[in-house]
């Protein structure tokens, strides 16, 4: 059986990552997609079905729950 050695290292406060700031373009892009879906669904749900499916598929595949507006 292999042994695992851990060497404790004190954290270096200088090497910490800088604070991340949200990207307003990400949030605005998601808001625009939702507005487009709402508009298409309200104006002509049956006629715009293929456009709604396309946007919905893009929304589901490009923006996952694990996505973050932080860079």
C-alpha cells in the first residue's frame, strides 16, 4: 500500500488571487435571451416555435448552472 506524505505549507497572502468582478455583458446577454424568448412566445407561439427552440437550446447549452458572470 502506498504512503501519502503531506508537507504543510503556510499560505502566502501575496500569492492570493485578485478579487474578481462581475462582467455586465454576461448578465445583459442572458437578460436579452430571456426577453427574446418571452417576445417570441407571446407574439406567435406556434409560428415562432423553431426560433424559440433554437434560442432555448442555445440557452441550455451555453449557459449552465456552473457558469459564472465573474471572469
